[in-house]
């Protein structure tokens, strides 16, 4: 049976039980106090038998009316009560067929059905956004991976058509292009790993990771004429040491590469703020608009036009940072500095031993 039929039978049955109880109360508290005549002598008033003859047929008619009224009224009432559920079911079927843009938008007062419909609409919006992001990511990843492969194919075709070309030069260029393809593939795998949160959480000190990242990237900073200053307190948190080191390294690498002028500065600070630990990385550089800064964490988005140099990235650095921060239940904030450059603030839950 359908839910509507079950509710209808429940309403009708409840009404019948209420009617039986009411008639029983009338019998117990009224009819039993009517006396029977002793022997066959008639009384001046009505007898119990006469009242029974008049009462029970009418009671049976009332019960039949209550049954019919309960079935019809219960069917109508159940239909009106379940109408929002029918809209939710229709929206679910449309979503199952691939239409994620449809929304229920249930009107009326806030009740259980309204709460369910709003939750379903929010879920559809989230799924639609995730699907769109994944499709855009797949298209961009395919394009980015196709570029180094096409370059390698072109280099090989040129080498085949020019037998006298030096093999050492071809080898160097192929190695560089292949290395870029490997770095891109590793970045994509890291993004997938952090999105799925497949890692073990351990006690980590962000200040030590900041120092380690600074030492690792010190040669790059010296090459670019950038001064790196690392300060801060002990900042204990829970997470993956490898992923959090990748986060810190990406932030510091971006700050060094996108620094202006040549004698710029990168400031790395760690601090404890209540129940959170804060990592701040800021660098001098070009003046950035807030509209541009808001797009820097999108995948395959590059912050500057220097995309054809040996320092060009795949546009995944800050996207990886955002994914790692989200996987560690933290927040990421990017703000343009007044004098030029960028300030990146990472806030993670504090580890309390």
C-alpha cells in the first residue's frame, strides 16, 4: 500500500475507535441508569429496552457515516499533507536523470517538509558546483597535459627531419618538457589525495615546517634576490606533516617567484590565536586587485603573465594549498597588500595535548 492509503486507513480507523469509545461512554454513563420495569408492569417513562431499540440502529448509522467520512476525509487530508513530498520525489528523479539545475523551492511555513526541501536544494547546488568544477578541472588538466606532450612530439619530428641536429640540445629540451609533465602529474595526484582526505593526522608544529621550507627554498630566494624572514611561536596542530610541508613550501615558493622588485622581501610568521594556529606568508610585489586575488586559488589560474619562463607553474600551487587547508578543516584568506604584493593567511585548528 502507498503511504497515502496507509494514512487514510489510519485516520479512518482512529475516527472509528473514537466513535466506539464515545458510544460506549454513552452506554455506560447513561443507558445503564435507565431502570427496567419489575415484572411486566409498565413505567411512566421510557424503559431501557425501548432506548436500546432506538439507540443502537442510530449508533450503527453513525458508525457507517464516520467510516465513510474518515476514508474520504483521510484520503483528501493525506494527499494535501504529502503534496510537498511528491514535489521532492519529482526533483529527486530529475536529479537522478542528470538534471542538477532544478530546485524544489518549496513555499509555505517552515516545517519538516520545508526543511527537507531546503536541505535537498542545498545538496543539489553543492553537487552541481562540484560537478562543474570537476568538469572544468578535467578539461584544464587535459589541456595542460597535452601541451608538454605536443611539445615533445614537435621536438621529435624536428629531430627526425634534421638528422644533423645536435643530440645534446634535443635531450636537454626533452628532459625539461618531460620534467614539467611529471610535476604537473604529481600535482594532480596530490590534489586528488587531499580532496579525498586519505592521510593520517599527527601532531605537527607549523613553525618548524616554515623553517624547513625556508631552508629548502633558500637557493631559489638567493637566485631571485629575495630576502626571506621567518619568525613566530610554536604552533601545534594536527594533520599530515607531508601535506602541511607542501602547503608551506607552495606558499613560500609563490611568494619568492612572484616577488617584485628584485630585492624584495618575503615574511613568514606563525602564531597562536585562541583555538587556532595561524601561518602568514606575505611578499612585496606588484599591486594586485581584489578581483584578481579572489581567483588565485582556482585551479590552473596563474597570478602573473610570466607563463613562458622557467619559473612558470601549472597554476596549481594555491589550488593545492586551498585543498590542503580544507582537508585539515582550516580556512585560507588572500589579501592584497597596500604597497603591492600578497598576504596569505592560513588558519588551522590548534592541537591541545
